[in-house]
């Protein structure tokens, strides 16, 4: 199976299974090009970032039609291009993308109800 086909199959499975994917320079463009994608940018030493991880994982289980990812900004060489695209003053920062367009930015750790509400609003998801 060629690499592109494996990538497409993996991406489809990732969306359907409600997992939080690892986002880096290598997959950023494809990831954010999804019809609905949420990317959280964080660093290892950030306590709010650590506290946000289970919130993101729980919400990802509820919205299987949205891609969820986390960009580990502290890992050398993994997010250089991402850092050039965006200016981060606060970690965690959450971006909401639709078809490659940044539709919303929220700084700080979001509570589950707020994150769920922002997902529904940003992507016009009915409950």
C-alpha cells in the first residue's frame, strides 16, 4: 500500500475513532484542511496544558466528525513551520479550522462545556 493511501486511511480512521492525533509540521496542512479540525498547541512544562489533555480526549470521543490534534511545541524541530505561521502568547492555545481556514482562536484551558459549545458553533453542528 502506498504512503498516500495509508495516510488517507489512517486519517479517516482517526476521525472516526475520536482520538487526539499528534500534529507536527509534517501533517499540519493536511490536518487543518479537514472540514472540521481542532488543534491545541501546548508545551510539556505547562500545567494548564497537561490539565487540558483529558478534556480534549473526552470531547474527541463525542465529536467523531471533527479531527482533534495536539501540537507539542516544545519538541525541537517538530513545529518550526507552525511557529512561523502563528504567534502564541499563551499555552494552551486552541485553533478551530474549517477547510484550511482558521475560524476561531481561544487562549487558555477550556472547560468541557465551553469547548463543546465552541465546536458546535464553529462547525455548525446540531445537537
